[in-house]
C-alpha cells in the first residue's frame, strides 16, 4: 500500500488531523517545528497524496453509508442500484449495510459508519431509530437521508410516495373492470407502507359504494412464500373475482397458489400488484401493477445527499415520487353473468 | 456520540495507536508522562470503552469487507446473506461493496476497506485483481477469501464448485430422458463459470455418442432479458427438444420466449437450469435445475475467514461445495415418435 497520512502520524507522533491540516496548507497555527517535521517525514516516506489520502486532507472520504432492511429483496437492491449509479458517477462509493429489519443493528451500523468517516448516510428503515442516533448525526454535522415512510417527522429531505393513492389506484383499476368482490393481500407491518395501501383500497371501495367484507383481507409475510400461503387461504375461503396484492414479491406466490387450485389468471381471477419489479413483465400472464420508481427513489436520495454535503447550510427539498399503473395481462374485465 | 480514542488523541496530540496500547495495558515503552496524560484525559472526558472503542483497543473492528459483482443479482444477494448470517452470529458486521463487475472499482474498494480497518475481506470477483491489491493485503496481514472461480492460483482458502461436473449433470439428465437434440444457452465470460459448464455439456454429449451441432449453442447476457433474446433466437433457428440454460435468471426469459413462440414446457421443450434460486420452485412449470449451495458458499467463506482471523498462522482449508440436481417439472421424457 502507498504511504498514507497514518504512516506519517505513526512516524512523527503528530495527530492525523494536524497532519491533514498542515499538508493542506492550513497548518499556520502549529509550530514551525511540527510543520517541518511533518513535511520532512512526508518527503522521506515519499508520500504522495492519492485518491484517499487527498480525501483525508480535504476531510472528505467520498464514501456514503447506506443501510437497507434486506438486500436480498429486489425492491431494495434496485434502490441501492439507483443510489449507487448516481454516486459512482460523482466519484462516491457506497458502504452498504444490511439491517435485516433489526433496529439495534441499524443503530450499530450508523455508529460504525460514522466511525469510518463516511460523508453522509442514506438510511432506509422500517423502524423508529434510537434518538441518540440522531444526536450523533447532528453532532457530527453528517447529512443523511431517511427513506422511512415519513415515520420520523422532518421538515426536509423527505423522499416518499403516496401509498394511499397507490392502493386506491390499484383498486380503482379492478372496479373499472367491473369487479365488485375484490380481495387484498396485506402484510405484517414492516418497511412497506402496507397499512396506507389497505386504506386506499378501502377508500376506493367505499367511494364506489362497495361494502367490503373483512374476509377479503388476508395478511402474510412479504415474501414469495408469504404470498403463496395467504393467497391460498383467501381463495379457499372466499369467492372473490379480483385480488390486489400489495407487493410484487408476494404476487409470485399468489400465482402459484392460484395455479395449484386450478384458478386461471386472469380468466377466473384478476390480479394487480404493487412495485413493478423486473420480473413483472416476464410472468405468465404478465403482471398489471402499480409502479413505484424504486430506482429513482435511490437515485434521488443520492442526489439530495450530495447536494447537502456540498451545501451544508441549505435546507433539503422534499419530493413526492410519482406512482403509475402499468397495465399488462393479469387483470381483465369481468363479463356480465 | 460517546467519547472515543480519537477524542483523546485530539486532546493530547498522542497518536491513536499509542493511546490504544496504553489503555490496553501495553504501553510500557512509552514515557510515564505520556501514559499519565492519556489516562488523565480519558478520565477527564469520562471515556468508556464501548463496543467499537474496545475493538480499537484490541485492534479489531469486528467488521468484514465483502465485495460482490452485482448485488441486484439474487445469486449474490443469497451469497451475502449466507456470509452475513454467520458473521452476525459471531458479532461481526459486513461492509458491502458492489463492484458492478468492474475491476478498477474492485481495486479501489479493497483499498477503501483496508483504510477503514476491516478485519478481513471476502472478495467475489470475476476479474483478475491488480497485483498491488495482493501486496496490500499481504503487507497488512489481512486474511481474505477469494470467491473467484479459482482464477488466482492459491494453495489455500479456495471455496469452489465443479462447473464441469454441473454442466455434465444437467445434460445427462436430459439424455436420460431420451433427448438427443439438446441446446445450451451460455453467456459472456463473467463471474459465472459458464465456459466449464459448456465443456461439461459437450463432454456429456460426446460420452453418449451424440454429435452436437454448433447451432445448438447460443450466447446471451446473464439477465432475464438476455435469456429471453438468446432463447428466442435459438428456438427460431433449431429443432431442439431440450435446453440447458446455464443460469436460472436467464431461464425466466427463456420461459417467456417459449411462451411467445407457442412452445409448451415441458411438452414441447424440456429445460434444465443452473443455480436453484428461490424463484425456481414458483415458476410454472417448476424448474428442474442444478443446485449450487449459494447460501452455504457465503457462509463457508465467512467461517473460513473468521478462523483465519483468529488463527493467523494456520493455513486455510480448501473446500469443494457439492452440486445437486433438483428434479421438478420442467424436463420430461421424450416420447418415441
């Protein structure tokens, strides 16, 4: 490895901060002896400011810490990709941490990343973070973006979608196709704002004078297997003709459940999903779903964060990301009986 | 944030290394004045060795750097999961880096992670790493595991599968089902050891006296869309009855290509995949595929790495991970005509 400021620190006994300032031409408050020692040692060791050393001097590391709940979920890996593409194009790299939805681990990772002197953080979290996490971030003046379903009240830097609107949109598509018995697969309370999507579904049904049965609502894990189990239960106990599945991972399981019960999509059952993961257009039938701009959410978070790093006094903007219904083959018009 | 060794370093002007040694009771070679100054400052600042400070003292950070080519690929996110579960259970955390298959970025990330004092590295790479990367790793005595298709010759710590055997296994299953016109979807040379899988396919056909046509081989990108395009081309130009697709992501596209051409799986075309991603058992028909123990590869890498960190003088073992044909519905016996 090339010679770093650390090596100079070890050799001279002068602190890294001091050396950084001296080498960066901001060392006038230090004694001439110290300055000479540092310059001489840098010369003796053939110190060359490389990419990282340069960053140490400018007090920037050009790395961003990013914490996500579950990296194996294509939703989050897309979000990471969006952030990463933007950051890489601007010479920043990501140190990625997987919290497994665990709030203790999130707190530890924030601390860990701060110890490693990242320039800023993007935290996608389903949890309320410990208050000392915010104290740390504020004390160190580290900009951060929360992708947190607006669980923490902040005046600035909120990047979000309207989940109520999304739930309404999915349900309205099914109503427009003449369905009146419309089920919904929800999930336990986690990162996804499923509660508001459920309210959107209910709001839409009420608006159209459809009185929903509570038996039409089934909860499951936010996985393929969770979607499979919940859909199977729902289809075995109700006579719905349409189904809103609140995330696309669960739709994969819903398709299998229908197949095993001899129920054909969309002839016997129309399905609308949520997210629009890559797989949606490869499924048979292709999936009608509410598209979240997942990649753009990650990208926008990165963009806002870099702006905050470069303009520390400026307030960050808030941004509502647009949702869009992508109509494919999985939902069809109910023929009059 | 709690008081850290860094704060003591700033206050005293004594280097972090020195303070660590003094607080860790290994400071006898430093002057009594220095030792007193450090202890007094630690007391003044109400310094408490917390998780991370403790690690700085013991010269361990309990973090592992992991570099993967593409985090959005379910193959790698499974691998990360395996490593992470093992490491978390042993109080280690992962800093994850996505190289996007880019070798310059890999080199930068290694440097970056070393600057951040990780205890060891797991590097999943399709590339030949720059030789100075190894110099750095060796100089700093940082243990590392390469998941690299054995591209670098190392005597120890090789965790691998036999891709030739896997390709042979997939093809033999199709031959046993009486197929003689068997195509293969390969991909550009990247992380996956597709070349050896192709050789396994060819070796198996030769063994059974089947002379393969070069028109049966089609290359594509290792994505759903790559699989779709390659399969479509292949099915439009040949009369194969079976197909070995060398990774499961591409199978998703292959299914769609067959569907659009009115070719039914497995009645008109038998398919065998490679990897056994989670989706494989949800597809319609469910996918017969060669299972790679992806999760276990990550887990084993983590296990070997921790062992190397704890026993720096011991040589790491090599381990060949087992492959297994998972028979589901996508390949069926060819009826005599």
